[in-house]
C-alpha cells in the first residue's frame, strides 16, 4: 500500500498552503487585477531564487527537503507551480482561473497523499477517480453561479478531467519531466473555457 514519505508530506502541506493566494480574492481581500500583480511579483521572486539555486550554488536545506531528485538540475516544482498560476490569473476570468488554481493547490496534494506513480507511468484508477471528484467539487462553486447549472457542471467536469489527466502521469519530453505543477492549471482552465465556448 502506498505510504507517502515524511518529505512528501511536507511537500504536500507546502503545496496546499499556496491556496492562500487565490483565497485573498475569494475572501474579497484583493481585486482580481491586484492578485495578478501579486502572482507576477511572486514569479519574479521564485525566478531569482531558482537562478541562484541552479547557477549560483545557493544551498539551503529547505531545497533538499522540498525538491525531488529529478528537479536538482532543472527548474523546481515550486517555481513551475507559481508560473502556472500566474499564467492562468493573467489569461482567464476568475470563475475559470480560480478552479484551475485550486485543482493544483488542493486537488494535487490530496491525490499525492492517495497514491503516486513512477515518472512516465499513470496513477491508479482509484487515485485518478478521487482527483476527478475533488476537482469537480472545487470548480463547480465558481463556474455554476456565473454560467448556470448545466453548463457549469459540464465545464467543471471537463476541467476536472483535464486536471486529472495532467496529475495522473508525468510524461518525459526530450529528457525533461513535464511536472504537473506546470500543467494542471492551464489544462484545467483551457478545458473549462473550451467547454463553456461549446455549450453557451
């Protein structure tokens, strides 16, 4: 039976803490445009940190704790995590972007606790099913009020399928692992937006 390591649990908890950014908008503490600026600023900060880590021999213990082996010589997941959320915040309306963000910050850690798979292989069906259900529940409250029940559920389901597939396997392209931190938000948001374009 799959049991996450202590380091993996720490990574997942840090992962979930990223929900604080979209939560600022959800709670009405910042406007959408301001949240976009915060994401841009955060992306600049992590870019500097990654440049120092990869090219400046920056050695912090936290990197050993929170990065995986395949990230040692590549851009780490936490940076991809920020870049993907920044992209959807700038490209999509809140009712499309927020679900994509939450599928990454909440859905992905839950999926990670339930099961894992080697790079290039697909996670188990129960883990994929759980990821889909969580993502659907996360998306619907934001999409349905804006577009209506049926279109909202359809679009949320399409987005959830996209996020589930992005989470289910980490393909390797030209020797580089396509991290789900990078793929989940844009795939989910494109799915939601495309479904709304079709059904509305």
